[in-house]
């Protein structure tokens, strides 16, 4: 902001190069709206200005806007340069816009841009859009392949389940004399994880530091824990975490907790969950995942206790626990409004009633005999509420009594 103010004071706001630099700064700092304001207020623009806003949108996750700006460049009569194409192709890759990517590819051919950066972006775009064969054709045609070229191809194969091809490419890369980088190894570990190749992953993980002096990053450690967890080697995953310098990393422990859920290991799950509660007590994710483990084991009372012990916000009325039965979600949503003396649910927030659509009710009851449900299920929750608020609240009460009975006896 200070630089911007000085630009205004010194009268350089009409200088295309200076304003383009400001657009780039604002975009990289996440102030994309401010960047767009500057762009829109420019009296004249060059290709670099357009490229800056395209890159800004792409970096801030606004891929559709990046592609829209690319279209506007052509409508403005400007000729895109190699930077433009290298900037817009990742945008296509991130949303899987294969048709748009192919159209851009044709423009690249027409304009004769065959620099390595463009070719790497094309390989990455085709690979991420699941067009592995097209990516491989371009890759094989490259006379000189950089580590970026190899990594893009390896990543594409790994992403779409071609783990064997990823490993073969890695070996070819080594034989070509190109050294892998930390991203290459991350892609290889990912490929091994999804193919269940535990021994190969361990070999590559050790090779990373022993042969290439690349120190593992947190992402590499998480990938290894994920691999061991997927394969069911939970104790090995625990021992692995204990030995690495990331024992206070929430992501690593969350990965192991997820594996405990997948393999229904409640004992280890309790240990990991307790650690997570201490490491990040305000993070709702471990509580939710741990509640899932209890719920899938049929331990509903423990789920209730866990929710009561936590400080997870109930402000929205619906506690979004991603558990196997919607019954508990509904019970928790209205529990604070239940009067045990009158056995009635009072002062229920309208948002709770709005959840009573047919899909939700069917998942709650799973065949439970409640006559009123059929009436409200025939219409949308909104219409039902407006026509008969009293009846809707009666349904809430009936649902709660039935659902809570089923939940506590599950």
C-alpha cells in the first residue's frame, strides 16, 4: 500500500510498467480485487498487464476468471505471448478443462511457441485432465527433458492410477542423468501409496536422502504415514511418526487417525485422538473423525459423551458430524431444546425444521413408524413450514423422541 501511495504521489500511475508491477504485487499478496481495480482503471494495457492479471487470478484459485481474461485478450486484438500461454494452461489443468486446453494448444502451434515452459505446461495440462496418452506423446517428442518435464509426466500417471508407469518413468529419468527433486519423490510416494507398494515406497523414501541429499518435507512424511495406514500397517505408521521430527504435526497424526477409522482400530484411534486433542484442542476435525470411529463401532453413548466434552460450536444448530447414521446428527441438533419434564422439544430454531426434507427423514428413520413423516415428506420443508408451523414442530418432537431412542439403543 505504501508503494502504491508513492506511485500516486509521484505521478507514475499512468505508467503501464509500474501499474503492471503493482497488479502483480497485489495479486501475490492475495488482494486480487485491488489488482483488478488497477487493471480496469488502466488507460492502456500491454500483454504483460494482461498476463499479470491472468496469473493473479490463477494463483488465487479464480481459474474461471483467468480463462475469461484470456478470452478478452483475443477480443482486444492483442497477440498472446509465451508467458500468456504458460500462465493460462495451468488454469485449464486445475479445473480439468480439456476442451479449452486443446483449443489453447492449437493456438500455441499456430503461433509457434515450443519453449520448454510451454511444453511442460501442456504435458501437465493433458496429464491432469486424464489425457495421459496425449501427454505422453508430447513428452516423448521433447528432445531435452528437464526435471519439470519428468515430474509432470510422473505426477500425471500417479494421479490417475498408472502407478507402474510412474515408477518406470522414474527409472528412465535416473538413467537419463536427470536428478529428481523433492516434488518428484512426492509423486513417486503418492504412486506407491495408491498401489499399496510399501516396500518400494520405503526404498524411494530412503533413497531420497541417501542418494540425492534431499531432506524429507512434512508432505513426504504425511505421504509415508498415509501409505502405511492404507496398507493396514498402523503400528509401523505409529513407530514411523515417533522417529521423525514432526511429532507435534497435526496433519501427520490426523492421517494416522483416518487410517485407524478405515481399519476400525479403536484402541490406537483413542491414543491418537487424545494426542490430537492436546495438540490442537480448538480444531474440530479430530473430534469429528473420532466420533465417526465410535459411531461406526455402534458406540453411540461414547459419541454423545465426546460431543459433550468438546467445545465444538453448536451455533448453527446442526452439528455436522460426518457419521454413518443421520439419527445422531438430528438428535444432537435439537438436544438442547428438549424438556425432559414435558418430553417436548421447545423453541426449535427454524433452521432445524428446514432440514426436514424427505431425504433427511428417510435417512433418520430407516423404516421407523412415524405417521407424520409421510405428510411433510410430500412437500419441501419450506412449504410445509409456512403452511403449518405447529405440525412441523410436532414432527420435530416425534422425530427426536424416536431418533434418540434408536440412537441410544444402537
